[in-house]
């Protein structure tokens, strides 16, 4: 088997970081995280066979904070890039290969959110690549995300749309590339970590090693307390405590809305609906306030995503270094 790169796809709070940490602890796989190369840089600077376009793209990548930990060497990237085909995929590959070389591993991989949308481009560039799609009960995923979102009406509408969108892409990619894509449930990983990792390794053409469960290849993630954001846990511990947590976080109206619009897909993925019993007051609140607010939020999220797809996506200003602060690249970090 030709062992191509490994990509972990999915939306936030779906277990993508956990899978990243487990794979990064395999002795053969150098994983990167949140590089967003395909999302923010691919095809964003014109034809890279033109020197000025390549230089603009390279400069933008060197200023992107989330590439800093890879310790990129722009001079080496520049030199090696012109020795082969001048494409975005080749530039991304060189960056990843240099990082894998620094870590002493023969294979590289990346975990970036929404990678599922770029499967066609990825497989065109890497025919032997493997993509692991992480999914999670959308109610628990939303409950976990609530720790970051403000408390206002309608947020579950966006959360529902986001989950459905990611699932549609994963199903579409698995249908088109059945031997190169696999969908893994977060709940299966945390309840049966070794058995699940053995299956994942078989899919990747790698031997399972117990070192993966230590998460030693991703110390920052490991030391945060394993896979759960609820409470304090022993570093590196994989726990099931977050399964079903939505019952303590989501309102009846939020659960009802999500199950109304995503229920069929939830059941198909092994997430049975919760029985909701409204009081008269709760039902009136849901019908008159929660349901319309969430529906508008769902429609709004989809419209915004469509606009971003047309206009192109760029990194947020907070993730870009000023030009005066990029000298560390030339000094090797």
C-alpha cells in the first residue's frame, strides 16, 4: 500500500482534536493541526508558476500564526519549490514534509476544520491520501460549543445547519471515494479507543501501537485533560463523561428544534431522539420565539456560507502576524 498523507476532517467540537492527538502519537505519522492550507491559501494568489504570485503566497503563509509551530524555512521552501511542479499542492507538501522530517517520521497528516469540503482537490493532488471524518451527536457537539458562543436565541439553528452540512460532505466524499474515506463516531472513539484505533490504523495501512493512547505526540492537547471540556480530568485520559451532556446544557426548545431538522440523519448515524414533553408555557415560547429565531439563524448561516464560498475565505486578522514580526522565519523559529 502506498501510504499517502492523512487528513482528519469535521467541524469543531466533533472529536477532531482527539483524533489528531491519537494519530500524532503514532511513530510513523507527523500530524499538524489547524493549518487551514486548503481553506485559506489554495488558489488564492493566482498561478504559482509566476514568481510574483508564489512570493505573495509564501509571504502570506509565513505570516499566518498557525503555521509558526512548524518552524518553516522560507529559503528552503523557495529553493525546493522551483525544482518541481509549481502548484499549491506542492508548496503545501513541502511544508508538511519538512515538518515530518524534523520530527523524524516518514508520513505526514493534517487536522483542519472543514477539510471535507476539499476532498476533490486533495485526492487529485494525493491519489493515495486517506481522510478520516469525525462526527458526533449534534446535540452534544452543540452543548460543547456553547462554552464558546454567547447566549442568545437562534444559535442552535446555526449549529444544526453546520452539522448537517458537514455530514452531507462526508457522505458525499465517502460515496465518491469509498476506499479513501471513512467516517468515525466520536462516541465510538471514547468508549472503545483501542478497538477503534485498530480499525483506523488498518484503514491507514499502519500497525496499531499502544503509544497512540498516551497522546504523547500532542502534549498540549493531552495536558489540557484528555477529550472532555467538562470538569477537570487526568491529562491524557479518554473519558465518556461528555456523552449525553446535552441534557444538562440544552433547553427543551433547542433539543426539539435540532431533532426536527436533523432527526432523520441523527437516527441514521446512531443518535436516537430524546422524548420532549413541553408544558403549555414552554410550547408557546418555542413556537413564538425559539423556533422562528432558530430557523432564521439556520437560513442565515447557510446564506453566509454560500457567500464565503463565492468570495473566498481568508484568515481572521488576529491570526496574521505584522510584517515587522516575521523575522523568526528566517532565523528558523
